[in-house]
C-alpha cells in the first residue's frame, strides 16, 4: 500500500525510514556517551526508483538521549533507499545533520572511560542491562550505550520498509582482550521489531576508542528457542 | 462507596488467589462476568467505561497505570467534583492484568521478561506456547497483521476466541453492550493513541470524532510533562492488524474505543525505568480522563441525576 509523493510525517512509513537514518547516524556518531533518538519527522516523501527500490527523502529532528528532554534538537535531512532485491540487502543512507559538531563535547567522559577500561587488567562482564525493572548502574550506562550503537549496525543492515527496530535490552557484555588500542567488547543484544513484535537476539563483537569510534567486527544471529534454526531474513 | 472499595479488593483478591504460578491453570475467567464496578449506586440507569491493562505480558507500565488510575479515582471522588460527578453517572470496570498467565511468566526470571502472549500450550504439532491475545478477538480475525506460525509473537490462535481471556472480555462486553460507552485498552510502548480499525480498508463511522477526541487526549497528556503522543488508526501510525480487542469493542457498537501505547518511544521500550513510572501514569491519567469526560458530557447533559452513596 505504498504511496508515491508526499508522506504524512506522523505515519509509519516516514517514521520507519527516519529510524533507519537514525541507525545510520548512531553508527557514525554514537559513542559510550552519545546515542541519538528520533524526536520528530517534519517532512517526508518517497518515490520508486528506476533500479528497483524505494527512496525516501526526510526532514527530521533528533535528540541525544544522554541529555534527555533538556538537550537541543538537531535538524537532519536524509535520503534512505530501500533496495528491492530477491534476497534482503541493507538500505543505503545519505545523511546530513546541522551543527553536529557544535553539540556539547563528550571528549572528557570518553577519555576517562577509555583510560579506565583499556587497562590489561580490565575484564568487564555483566548481564541483563537493564534488569527487569529498568535499573542500570551508572557504571553500566556507557556500556549500554555502546551496545545500542553497535546494535545500530545490525538494525541498519536488517531494516526494510516492513521492520521497525529498537534495542530491547543488553543480555550480556563481556570484555575481550584489547586489540590495537581498541576496547573489545562482545555483546549479546535483544532487538525488538514492531510489525512482527518479535524479539531477535544477536551476538556481536565490537571495538571502540575515542579516535576510531564504534566498529562492529562480527555478528551472529542467535536462535531464541532451542529448536529454531533459521534466521529471520 | 463501601461497595466500590470492596469491588477493587475483589478484583485484586481474585488475581492473588489465582497467582499460583501454574500455567494455563483453568483460571475461572467467568469471574469477569461477576466483576464489580467502581461507581455510586444509582436508581437511574448508568453507563459504563471499561479499561483493561496488561493484554501483553511484557508491557509492565500498563498494569501499573491501571492501578494508578484506580488509586486516583478512589482517592479523589470525595473532594474532586468532576470525579464525583463521573461516579454518579458512570460505572468503571477495570482489569489491571488481563493476561495473568503471561504477566506472571514475565516476572519469573530475566529470560522471560519479554514474553508477550498468553501461556496456553500449543495445539496440534505446535511446540511453542501462547497466542497473541490482541489478535485473538472476533474482529476481522486472521485478516491482516497476524502470523499462522504458532511460535510467532503475533500468532492469532488456532481459532478466534480460542483463549479464555479473550472470551471472557468478549462475553462481558457482549452482556454489557448497551451500557459500555467507552473502551480503553492500555499497552506499551510507542506513545500513541490508536483508534479503530486495524484493517487499512475499513473506517469507523465516527472516525473524525475519534480523531478529535484522541487529539484532545494527546494534548492533555502533553500538558503534564511535555510528552508527545501521536494519534491515528493503527494502519496509519503503527501497522495494520486484526483480531484486536479495540476493534471488537467498536464493532459491537461501543462508540469510543481507544488503544493507549504508553512510554517510551524505544529508548528503554518495554523495560521502562522506575523513575518514569509515576510521570508516565500521571500523563496517561489525564489523557484517559479527557476521553472519559468527553464521553460523559456527551451522554449526560445535566448533572442532576439521582444517586446515593
């Protein structure tokens, strides 16, 4: 039931495309102290493209979850292309946000966090962040954000016009041996998809440093039920 | 009001007695038939408002909201003339945890926290548990937004009303069809107010009015803590679906039928932190009361109704 041309900004097609742009934004600019969330879609349009696929043009605002509702909203524009291929392939995003470099720097917190955990003795390991009651220790918050940013790589890759992903919780974080001066973290994350209402579990290996940002090195889909064998896509 | 306070305790006592931890125990869901109402006794016919919370197990903020709502109305009817008037003309039927099996299961341990469905055992060859109660109602059942895979989180059940929870609500609403003016069903997350219908090609006859009422409720919500809620049909603002309780209520003629999707928008999702429970409930209360007041004023033009305590 796709319409071409202007889209209603409050309706789900625009929102799902904006969420994809958000995942892209977080993969590039997310950190242990910065995760962006969608505030509002202002304008949206979509058209089918010649090569097969659908391109969305979006005008939207985002906020940094870290600063809560007190934080400034950043205005962004994005083109999101959902390819139409036999087998699923990742959407392509082009994104521009105003004043990205003007938002409050988190360099100090990032450095302190990095110095604390890059030491060879550091062996962080934790489960269920947050716990069932939404509680998360202050120490775990940067790890939760890192997981959320790393999960954005997966959510971006797995997204289509028929999905809408958020991270439901971090099942586990296990620090691995640092490599090339990068913090190495193995996460198991639980993702929630709105249309199917499914909880999808992924194990991933991510690296981070203040200089290089977040990179995801390995991902592995995890079956939830013992008898389930095939991944969603 | 003694009768009304006792009615809340009856509901909670029933829940407590049935919380035995065994799944798909034959809970006597006919207790919903004999559910007591919250409101003043009256010699003139009253209308009713239904609110259910916790159709989906993992949406914990919803049962919290029902409890908050009950606490607010019972705590204010003596001093708040508006609530006092509502009690004169309306009865409130409130079920704080509709999906008892699922909710109890979601409390079991950290691995069960994100359970959604009922806990009925799979039928036939199915090795998975549970049916999505909000796809199981006899309202365009099976048409859209469902899965026939019994392991799916949107499995709509072997048949419509296969689940005793859905059947109990259906029977109750059917029996009180002429009384119930307003049907509210509380979920999370998304910060949405959804109006019927879940099928993209079907419109409620009072769509315009439902949108107006929904938008007024969203405005009331925003006034509390600045939280934005979007309003629209499910196929417009969320996704198409069928077999929902909201659609069933509208289809049998209950004119004002809304789904609330409470906080947040995906940051914490189902696992809302403790410090957000109170504000989430406060704002949703204003939204719900906005709708209840509209419905009341439309049906009770004068406040002069004979009522006794």
